[in-house]
């Protein structure tokens, strides 16, 4: 049951929050709509203003806007401003969709349907009443669904389709009765009894009329009562019962005067005149018809006016007063023509409005569809991006897990290998000095082979463990001043035999000796240089050349390099490195060519390796806050373009603040 006007007024004066105030303003405006249009206008205008101001300046209070617009649309409709009414109503409808509040829609659809009805567009009107009914049912608002049925009935009434008027009235009546909506029961009953009379179901019509009268009297609905009495009188007239008709009409007249309703009054007066005419009481017909003419002229009710003139002409003719009869007959024609002209002008105007609104509707529909499509597209895109991100996250996690497993495996295996290896080296060491063995060159070679193999295996294990440390960023770097020339010279010395073996030349630039010391970890940096120089030997053919140069700077030559640093460049005249592989070679286990085809030697041409050397080297250099990269024109095993490995190490280590 909706709140009464007094309740709403009380609530308005106590409204504590802006939302409460706006909601109550709108509810009150809607409640007084039929009684006091100007008050409804003021109230809804204020609700609309408040919904877009203050707290709601940047984000309007949508419910407030929708309800305010709905009331304003109804008011515009009552003022025959169908254009504005439809614009407002469609806006409110779109907004309800946008914020996903279908419960606001039925009342708005009712305004739209009624506007189209008043504009004479039967099909649109029916369409919107049906929409109102459907949405009303969907959102569980049965009152709105019943109102839609009632509205649809009125459209059928205008089409003189009484069977359908009856159906709609009965259906809506049942719901109004169920909900105890007296005002609406009255309206539905009135429509129903009218249809029943027209269809010739007089008994039933009379029964319904009694029911309606009783209800209107009980609820004090005077206007409703007047309407029922007029309809009833018309029914009696059809049944040729002038006495009963007159009694109803006189009472209708009384009620009309009470509420000062010219429509009711003029209708009753015209019907009184018609009833007297029908019962051949021509004298008596004159006065009410004259009164009807005066009132109808005043209120510009054209149909009643020309009908009354026609009845007057008929009465005078019957009374033998031909000049009067002729005069009224002429006025009847003139008035009817004026009325038709006006009606036509209005219809043309309505058609224009309809055309405009239909064009506007089509555009609005188009944009709404476009908006919906964009929304759908965005949602789809978002879902896709989310799914991809999720897939990537999972794949990444899986890789991380795999990597961890591999690292764990390497660590465990390396440690497990170390114990038997130590035993093996120990035994070999005991065997070697044995005089018997020393005397037998064959056996000595075998023992030497065991020692070299064990040493190589030990190195591989060290490399693997180092890689795991680099990977898990667990590399512990000590920091002491280091003379890089000494490290390089030491490695050159160690590799001298291999270089000779390969008939290569190694040239260390003189400037290396005068380079400043750098801060760092001697053992770790020695690993870097030996890996890179070993590679240079390995990937350069027999007879090739390896050169080591160095320089130092105060300010970095390019933005991604450290200030104050030393740069060592190890160049070779080897097979070179493909442009695409120049970053990949620094990732672990990356090796060019077929891993199984390599021979397993540190320095043999294209000898085998673990594919870990450069990854470890880069890890160590980065732990020193330096940079390691390669430059090469490409891989070519015929022309040997060679490679240049750049190793940049800052002079001083900067440690992050403990904070
Ligand atoms: P590996 O144990 O295979 O030598 P590295 O990590 O030391 O592993 O090197 C990775 C790959 O980089 C090598 O397999 C090789 O293809 C390439 N590479 C390294 N140094 C050179 C070089 N001086 N000339 C040509 N290719 C090189």
C-alpha cells in the first residue's frame, strides 16, 4: 500500500539524509500528481536538482533522477507536450537499464504508452502497454501490470473494440481487487460496465454498475461516481429506459457540481437532452441542451458542443420552430467542421511529433545497441585478458617449479657425485708416486688419465653448484682490491699449453697492466675470465688469434653502464655468434649446434661444454654491479667474423643501504 500524502509530508520534514529527502520528494510528487500538478512539478524539480548537486555533483543520484524525470514526463503529457514527455521518459528508461533497476521501468513505460495513445499511435501505444505489463510481471509489480492492462483497454475503447475492452478490464479488475486498490477498481469497473452495455450484456452491466457505485460512494470517489452514473445512464438509454437514465443523470449532475468537473457536467447535460429527445419530451430537452452548449463553448469541448446543437435542431424541428432548427443545424455543421479542422490540425501536429520521436527513438536504439555492444566487447576483452594473465601466471609458476626442481636435482646430484670423486682422486694420488707405476709408462698414462678425468669432473660439479648459487642469487661476493692484469696473466699461463696445442696466438694489451684495481671477488672474477678465454680458444679454429684489451673511464660512455669502471674486451677470430643468439647465450644450458655431437674438451675446437659458462659469468659480473655482453657480426664457419666479449666492472662496489 503506498504511503498517504500526509505520511509523506511528515517524512519529508524529518528527512535526515539527501537520499531520504530526494526519495520522499519524488514519492510525494508522484502521489499529488493528479490532484495538484503545479505542486508535483515543484517537488519533482527539486528532487531532480538535488540529485545532481552537492554530494551528487560528480556522480548523480540515479534513482532520484529517474523518479524525478518520470513525474516530469507525466506532467508534460498532461500538458499535451508529448515531445518533451517522451524525451524525458525515454531518458529515464535508459537510465534504469544502465543502473540495472528494472523495477523503475513499468511506471515509465506507462507514460510512454499513454503518450503514444494520446498522439494517436495505436500500435506503439499497445506495444508499450504490453511492455509495461511484461516488465511489471517480471519485477513482481502486479499493480503496474494491471495498470498496463487497464491502459490497453482504453486503446481498445478508442477503437470501439468492446470484446477486448471487456477482456482487459476484467483482467485488470481481478488484480486490482486482489491488491485492494479501490481507486483503480473503480476505473476498471467503469470500463467494464461500458463494454458490457455495448455488447448487450445488460444484466451483468447493471450489476457491475451497482458494484462500482457502491465502491465510489464508500471511498468518497465523487468523480468516479459521476462517471459511473453517466455510463449507466447511457446503458439505460440503449435499453430504452429513459426514466432510469434520467435519474442517474440528475445525480451525475449533482456529483459533477460537487467536484466542479465540467467534463462530467457537460456529458450529463448532453445525455439528459438526448434522453428527453428519445422519449419525445422536446420542450424538456431544450434547457439542458442549451446549458450544455454554453458550458461546452466555454471549455471548448467540441464533440459535446456540436452534438448538443444537433439535438437542439432536432428538438426545434419536432416543436415546429424551423428557423431555430435551421440555425442550430447550421451551427452544428460549422462547429463540427471547426472541430474536425482542429482535430485534423492536432492530428497533423501529433504526426509530426510522432515522426520526430520515432526518428529520435531509432537513433537512441542504435546508440543503445552500440553502447551495449561496446560494453559486451569490453567485458569479453577483460575476461580474455584475465584468462590469459591467469594462464601466464600458471605457466610461470609451473616453470618456476620446474626450475626449482632442476636446481634441487643439480645440487643433490653434484653433492652425491663429490664423495665418490674424492675417494677416486685420493686413490689416484696414492697410486701415482708408486715406483712400480712410474716405471711402467702404460700404467702411468692410465693413472694420469684417472687424475685428469677426476679433475675435469670436479670442475663440472663446481660449475653446476656455482650456477645454482647464481640462479638463486645466493652468490657470496667478497670485496677486495683486485689487479685484473694478474688474474688475466694467471689464466693465460694456465691455458698456454692449450693455445700452443691449437697453434693460436694470445695477445694481452700492454694497457692492461696499468689499469686501476677494481673491488671484487678474486675467485669469482677468475672464473669469469677463464670461461670467456676458454670459449675464445674453443670457438676459434686452429691458428686463430685471441686479443685482450682494456680501458677505464670516469664517466660512463653510455647510460646503462656504471660510472668509474674498467672495461676488458676479449676478442677472437672464431666462428662468431648469430645476432639472434647474442642474448640467448647468456641463459643457462644454451648451446649452439647439437649438444651430443660436441667433443668433451674445454679447449678443443667447438669442444663440448655444459652451456652454463656464460650464464655463470654474467651472474658473477652482475653481482659486481657490472655488465657483460657480446658483439659479433654473426655466425660464419667459413669466414670467421670473430666475437668481442665486453666485461665492465665498476671500480668501487656500492652496497645498498641496510635501511
Ligand atoms: P658452453 O659450455 O657450451 O661453451 P657457454 O655458456 O660458455 O657454454 O656458451 C654458450 C654458447 O655460446 C656456446 O655453446 C657457443 O655457442 C657460444 N659461444 C660462447 N663463446 C663463444 C665465442 N667466443 N665464439 C663463438 N661462440 C661462442
